[in-house]
C-alpha cells in the first residue's frame, strides 16, 4: 500500500471454521522476520471464539496482531483498500463476498483450498493454498517478500477480473443463458 505500514487483513466472522487459529500460528512463525507487517482480524464474534484467539495471541506473545469488531460501509471499504493483502484461511467456505470486495478495490487475496477461489492463481491476482499452518506460513513468507509494485500489479489484475466477470451485466447475461438452457 501507499501507507508506511503494511497489513494482512482477514475480514470475516470470528468462528472456529474460519481457520483464524491456524493463521495466528502461522503468523507466530514469521512475525519477527517481518517487522513492517501487521495482521488485522476484523469481524463479529461467534461462539466466543475471539476470546480463544486472544488467548492464543497472548500465549504466543505476538505484538502485531489485532482483533477488531466488525466494521461496515465506508469504514469497511477503507480498511480493505488500505490492506496490502487480504486473506481467507477458512477450512470450508462458499463464495465469500469479501474476496470479490477486496479484489474490486485492488487488493490481492490469499485464499485457502477450503474455498472456491482456485481461479486467483489463473487470474494472477492471488494465491490458493493449503489450509494448514505450514501452508499459511510458507505463503506469508513468499508474499511478504514480494515488492510492493508486484502486489499492486496483482491487485490491479484482480480489480479487472472482478469488473469483467462479476459485474451485474455479466451476472444478468449468465442468468439469461441459464434460463435459455433450461427452456431448451
């Protein structure tokens, strides 16, 4: 980003299936190697999982991990725009609007193989990785070593992809095609 601080953003419901505990473990493996990076986890708490994650953060003595309550509207878009990388470490996930929202504002995405985002690789706008501590550690090291210009380029690729493939016009066209197929 243009900002001095770089941050990895996970904007999601704070729930055990979201893989945030694995993300924190992976972060603990690399935090001291990347002092100019922060991890921000933002979202509503489910099943009091936030407390579990905060305990893990304290136990690991992590200094640059924050957990915040959910944000919406302009605050959410601003947080996404300022992120260097967006991450979805879920064990299983459906479409995930936050992925398209991040791509739409030009932020590359790391998504776990528990999500349907394998196309991030083909579109050269992100990464699709194993949803475990080792896989997350490796991708964080790899992406944090990329030059900012490369992250910007990938973000722009994602912005273009979302504009082309996920626009209302394209969705309407595909819906009409599906109905025409069903009628025939």
